[in-house]
């Protein structure tokens, strides 16, 4: 009798443990599903919600509540067939509830009433259609976030917060800013959009080229901060590189025949392909010294294909030309095979689009590697006369490298000291110290 009771008790315990394990598994799967939707679809969802509500804050609040509802509902009811559509529908219902509670103006009520009729319940075909076939919502959002009425800091923060799907603490951490400072940038940007009545729209065709420029600039600024962090102890902030590439893909998806957007995506992929080779044992490795076997062949292949496509659409613009330079570096199997004459020619072409001193410096370095070190140094020194690059550490580092190659060790060491005094990234500082030490001993 007692033996059977013990057995029955054991079975009950086993069943309870099995139930708890099943519930835990469902909760884990639901969490992964919601994280995947947020990472991959939040930009698309928030764009739709902003179109519906006319408000960044309302849309963000509704989306956050919808994700919280998913975490509570999905473990019990199962993950829906179209999770992004479920989130969008749930957030849309919350917008309607919010509107009723706050008794908004009649115009907004009419707009939301129309949207209520246009959208079916969660998982219905109409809501799925809205999620999958409203690419213009994201295009509108990109142009709103990057409107010229906003300053560049606000454009970057708002783009990452909405289309990038990064949280305020994540963006603040990536740019080494206090969270309160970053939050204020977002508040000011949103307020500016509201007060200036910035339209949530794609610019008319005649204004599209001039407005696309700031959009690409913001995306590339995000990538550059990730690729070569200005400060801190990490050379690469992969989260920012990843988000910039994703935003570049969105832009190309929405504007598949825009050569400059294709060139921008190609440039980011080709630069990112070297990510794993840029550091060794925590130390920076120059392009010339990198293990090319570590380069990402898939990213290189995609980048080269995008460059070729952009150049076929033509004419060659600022980003396709930069991407073509990156492609020549990526396709060289050894440093000796690098086509420096062609790279120098492309930098000459690039200067026609942008006459900045930084591009002129890169051109001078390419000339040094192709036409001769002395000619390259002459051009670098000529750039230094204006004083425009005096506070740019890479100017002094480039000059130091050429002087070192020419055997002018004392002058090279002096230039490296100037570069070291200006560098702010810890990894780059350590690299400059190693170069300086090698010259002084």
C-alpha cells in the first residue's frame, strides 16, 4: 500500500516537473520570438504605427505595450503564424484605446476610426498586408528622422531609436554619452518635428536627390562610429556597424535603382568584411599586416556585386567610387597585389565630388604607394601648410608612416608623437605607442 502511494506521488511529481519544464520552454521560445521580431521588424512596425498615430511617442509606447502583451500571451496560446502582424495589430488596438482615454480632437479620432476599419483583427489578412506591403512607411520615417530641420546629432539618435531598433541606453553607451544627454536629444528632435510640423512623407521627385544625401550621411556616420570608435577602449562597436548595414539594406530595398545607396551599402559591407582581422590579441593590425584569410568572403562578394551594379546604373557617384576603392583592396590577395595606381586614380575622381582635406590626404597616401614615397610626402606636406589637418591625428600618422618607409626615423618618430597626442581611442593610442617605441630603439 505504502509502496503504491509512493509511486503515485512520484508520478505526480514527475508530471508537475514535466509541466514546469514545458512552460519554461514555451516562455523561452516566446522570448526568443519577441526578441527576433523586435530586432528584425521593429523599424517596419514603428513606421506603420507612426503613420497611424501621427506621434513618435504614442507609437513607441503602443509598440512596447504590444511586446509586453506578447510575452504574456504567447507562452500560453502559442507563437502566432505572423508574429510581426500580431504585434502591429495589438499595438494598433492600444493606440485606439489610448485615443479614447485621452479624448483627442475629432480629426485624430476620425483618422484612428478610419484605421480601425482598415485593419482586421490580429493575424487577419489585412493586418498582414499592412505589415508586408507598406514599405513607404519606412521610407517616410527615414526622411522624417533625417529632415534638414533637425541637427545631425538628433538625426542620428532618432534614426537609431526608431528604424535601428536600439534602446536609448544602447545608443548612449555606443556613443559614450550619458543616457540623460541622449534622451534629451531624442526629446528635442521629436519636439522639433511636432513644432515645425515636419511632414511625415517622402519628398516629391524633384526634391528627392537633395534629401537622400542627409539620409545616406546619417547611415554612414552611424557605421563610421562603429567601425572606428572615436573614443573608449574598443576599436569596433559591432552593434552600430550591424545597425548601419541593416539601415543601408532597408534603403536599397526601398530604392533598388539608386546607385549611391547601393554604393553606400557596398562600401559598408566591404569595410566590415575586414572586421575579424583588424585586431589581434587586443591590438590594432594595419591593413597591410592583416591576415586576409580572416576577411569575410561572403561580404566581399556581395559588396563587389553591389559596386558593379551601382556603376552600371551610373554615373559613378561619391559612394560607388569609395566602394570601388574598398573593392580593389578587398580583391588583392596580398598587399603587393594591391592596385595602387587605380586606387590613386579613384581618389582623384573622389576629390571631384568632395574636396575635403581628409580625402586629399588619402589621395596623397595612394600617390605615395603608387607614384613614389617622395611625391606622396610632398603632397602631404602641402596639405599641412593650411593647418586644416593640424588637429587630425591621422594626418600626422600618415606622414609618420611615409617617413618611416623612407628611412627618416627621427622625423617619423616626431610625427608619431604628434599623432599620439591627438588620438582619443585607446586601441589606436597603443598602436601609435608601439610604432614610436620601434623607432626609438
